[in-house]
């Protein structure tokens, strides 16, 4: 196969490859490493899940903001964004009454501002890293192998699953379609938001240690 330069890849893949070092920092960080080994204290995991519940609630709402901006002649994209909102809400079973930690608040504020104030593809760029990173971490931990008695085996199984990969690939494919209409300023902003979100992901794991 002929080698493809970075600029010849779909935009979602360009963004991912450009931020792979930060993704690997999440993968190899203390939180994910302890989760993979099964040595993460349950209190730390509970804290993480509570913060992630707060995050997913707002992540779901962000999809609905983007959906409302989709032209009425593109019901396919509209339905996909609503489905994504529903899937984000079903990540965790219940609501939580805990207070958001500073990283959680900053991360939510970043993508919420993006979806309200920017075009649909730019807003979506701030939300892609979460989806792609979790697929990556799940798949990498699954490849490394883990003890099925690990109390967090279910977490690894969820994010390494074929269904989660399909969600991720569809989200990136739809982003790439939307991104074809971006101008240079939007592209620059999208790259910055993606990079910022990937950095927040690393901090998000670390805040629960």
C-alpha cells in the first residue's frame, strides 16, 4: 500500500495522530494503569464514575445543541446526533449529587461553549477526543490482556467492544462529512479544541487519584 501523508488522511484521523502523544499519556498514566492491573482503590474509581456521570450528562446535552443546528433536510445527521445524546446518557445508570471537580467543570465549559457558539463540525471537534480515546484505551488494555477477575474488567470490555468501536467510527465519519465545509479559521479552531479536549482527558483521569 502506498504511504499516505498526514494531510491525505481524513480529518478525524489527522487530529487523532497529531494528539497521539497526549492520548498515550492517558493510557499510560497512573489511573488507567491501576485500573488495568485491578489495583485502583474502589474509592478512587467511585470518584471517577461520579465525575464521569456529571460529564456525560452535559456531553449528552451538547449533542442536542448540535442537533438543533442541523438543517431540516438532513434528518439522518439529526437522528445520529440525538442517538449519540441518548448513548451518552446511558453510559452510567444514575445521576449523582456530587460537586464537579475543577477539571470536570473546565472540560464541560469548554465543549459547551464550543457547541453553542461555533459551527457544528467545530463544536463536534471538541467532543470527538472522548469517544476516540476511550476506544483506544479499551482496545490497548484488551490487547495487553487482563485478569478476568479484575474488578474493572467490565470497564475494559465496554470500551474495547465492537459496538463501542462502531459508535466511534460512525461519529468520526460524520464529523469528516461535516468538516468538508469548514473554512481555514474553523479548521484552526477545531484543531485547538481537539487538542484542548485531549489534554483535559488526561487531567480528568488524574483528578480522581
